[in-house]
């Protein structure tokens, strides 16, 4: 079980497969098990690096740490340095997509491509558009619950969020979701450490590498992905039918196929519906 030692922070990671490096970054509250069904489909073509971001899974969960997109992107840079990887393809889900985009804005020379699944923030169009008022309210409510009732109560409430709704109707989907949420202790919600911000206006022009926005047709953040795609000439858009926000669990083969096609083609930008 390998860890990257960054002093007060330990980052848990796994590596399998061979080929060009591909980093898979899970969403908020989630760990590397999010990708359990997808990773074996990608490993014959790529050296797949999965890891738990700070505050999730087996990585350090400490309210004294800074929890920001920039801090997460710096952790990714440190992990690539540790592994001796100069540049990599990046694929992130939800918050993981935001980490990937932030990394690409700050280290464009190290980002071969970016696949943003279920999120398109920070917006390549700049900071003028926001599709996340409901998400902001959801996070604020979770933080209030964590402080007043404890992390366990916050986690129970988060597990009932409508973003996870399609998984709760399936015993296997629910089992996978619970495994992917193991280790989250709401340290980010309890943290009072200062948070640095990402300069999206300056960073957006650096997204010249191939970019894929992928979302389920039932994902509430689909319109966010459409908007970003329209404002980023180097991007393409894939929409998965019969799929919600948790695409890597709901439709792992369809996501893996779309991701592999994107990575293999690296051709002119295109948009359209994904596998049916």
C-alpha cells in the first residue's frame, strides 16, 4: 500500500497497467475505489495512477490542512514528481475534474490531456458564469451539520444527496458508493485554514491541450459542461444517455470507452452523444 510522504500529509495511491500515464482523480468525499470498475478496462492501454486526495480515503484527513483546489493541484504535482512522471493524461470526476482543470491551468506543460467528468469548473470561459448555487447550498448545509452534529451525521446526509440517487436503487451501486466514501471524515468541512484561490481568468487561456467534458444526460451539471465546451475550442463533449452524476459507477464501461476513444484519437474537437 504505497504512500507519498509530504510531512503532515500522506497521499495514498495505486498504480497498475502499462502505457502512457493516466491519472484518475475521484470526486468530493470519494476515494480511489470510485474507479474500481473502470480501471481494469484502461490498464491494458495506460499506466493508471489512482489516488485518494487529501481528506479522503486513506490519505491524511486533518482539519488543520488547507482544503482548496490549488492545494489539491499541488498534491498532484508532488505525486507526479514522486513517481518520476513529467507529464500525464488527467481524468477527474466532479471535484476531481476541478482538480484536473486547476492543475492543467497551472502546469499546462505537464498536462497531456484533461477529461472532466460531471464538472467543468473552473470555467474555461472565466469566472462570470456559475451553475452551482444548489451545490454551494448543499456544501454549506453539510458543513453546518459537521460542526453541530459531527462528521458522521454530515456523511449520512451526504449519502442521501440526489446526486447519488440512481445508486441507492441498486444494491451493487450502493455497495460501491459506500466503499468509495470510506475514510471521508469531513475534515475539509471542519477546516478553518486559509484557502488560496485559482486565477481562472489567467489560467483559462492555458488550456490548449485536448479537453473532454463528459456528463450523463441526467447529471445536474450537464449544462455546466455544455457551456464550458462551447467556450473552449480545444474541447469535445460526450453526453451519456441513461446516466446521472456518478457516471464512473453507473456506466463504467461507457465512460471507459469514451475516455479511451478520446485519448486514442487526440484529433480535432468534436461533440456528440456517447455510447448507448
